[in-house]
């Protein structure tokens, strides 16, 4: 049995805590909100983020980060991308021993254009962990919290660290594979949120399955183009953290990014959408980051560029679709060569 601190008590952090508790680990779930910690500890519920799940009594919620990480053997970071640096700075002061360090956050920082593992490496000293492990894959928290079958991937440049994470999480409901391609695993998990926004926009506009299928397929080509240019292994995008995560996020109302896109397609402005969602929609910040990266890497990403126009330049979604449909002729296999 391990002692694990999960930092971030949103839907995904809570769901992962349930998996760990099912595996008989000592689980400390950290939140900065006292009322949320009290609800978890007293009622075994987290109504705002995971209302249908009952939280095992073996999970203890903390608001004091130092207490939450005291003597733990593993730390799981599940906070929004924009909070990664701040939480790592707090963690640097709170941790007193070396841990297995896992993050399950899907995003890219639009200011530094860094992946989450790169931000962690910049903020935390080497003495506190061997190597960052990334946990990603097609995994709605709502289903994980109810112990419905789910399969994910863990990735690290140090395979022994990935295997430690695999051992922590794997059980009969939650199957975990390993993959050494950290860049591909992180980019697949982050970039699919952009395409999920697009899928929601398409449905919000009233377009059918043909349009959404094309969007997902061409979106995968964009993800693979950018990922390959940044050093990812192309085949990673044909796996769980690529096409697997893309399918689940683009086709389900569980997906915040899909729901946000759907409202945008219905004509609601971004500010109203984000206020209505009440939770972080990672795809919005990631769209801006990926758009900048596409320019930096000189990689063509027309869907991402179109969604950037909708989100940040007030373009009408239908106008963007019309522009995408009237682009110059292309040969499909030129793009598919990135993932074959």
C-alpha cells in the first residue's frame, strides 16, 4: 500500500482518488476550498464536480498542502494548466522527501508554449522526483468515478517511473498501459480539446455526422503534424492518447470542451459560455497555444486557426466552416503519412 497525495479536487482529481482508494492506497485529496474538504470528509460527496459518485471513506481531504504531502510516496497533480506553476512552487516548499510524481493535466501554457511536464521540470528541483510521469487517455471522470471500464496510458522518459504509476492505478476497472513517448502523450491529450471544441461548434450549428466525422479525422491529421514537428512518435496519435481520447472527447456531452463548443455554435459569446460552464475549459487556452506553436513550427493547422478566430477574434462559426470547406485542393495521403 502506498501513500498518495492527489492535488486538485475537481472531477478528474476526485475520480483518480477513487481509483487509488479502490487499490487500498492511503489517499489524501488536496483542495484550497474548506467547504469542499468538509463535504468530502463529512458526506463522502463532491457534488459540484462529481455528483453521482460516492467517495470512499478512506479518502481524506486536506486544505493544508504541507499536511497533504507529508511522508507520501507519490504525488498526483490534477490542477488546471494555468495553476501548475503556482502549485509546484508551493509543493517545492511542502515536500521533504523524494516521490513518484504524476500529472494528469491536459493542456499547453499559451504564455511559455510549454507542455505541463516541462513546466513542472522548471519549477521543481530534481531532488524531489526522478522523472515526471504523464497520465492521459480517453477517460471521462464521471465514468471513472462510477467504476465503468476505462483504459489510459502513463508515460515517462524513465520507464521504471511509468511502471510505478501503472502499479498504483491499474485494477479491474481501470486498465493502464505504458508508453515512453512523453511528448506525444501530452500533446495528444492537450490538442484533442481543440478538436472537441470544433465538434461541439459543428453540432451547435446543426451540422450532421458527416461534418463531425470529417472534423475529427482532419483534426487528427493536424495533431499528428504538429506533434511530429515537436518530436513526438507518430504512432502515438493512433493510440489511446491520440485517436482514443479524440473520439471520447468529441462525441460525448460529458466533455466540457464539446459542451462549450456546442454553445459557441449556437451563437453564445465566449465570455458567457465560460461563465455558464463554471469549470475550466482547457481547450480555450490550448487553442491559443497551439496556434502560436503552429506558426513557430511552420505547421499548417487550418482547423485550429479557424477555432482561434472564433474564440479570440469574434469570427462567426459558419463563416469559418465555409472557409475550411473552400480551401485549396489537397492530397489526403500527404497528411496521413504523419500517423501511418
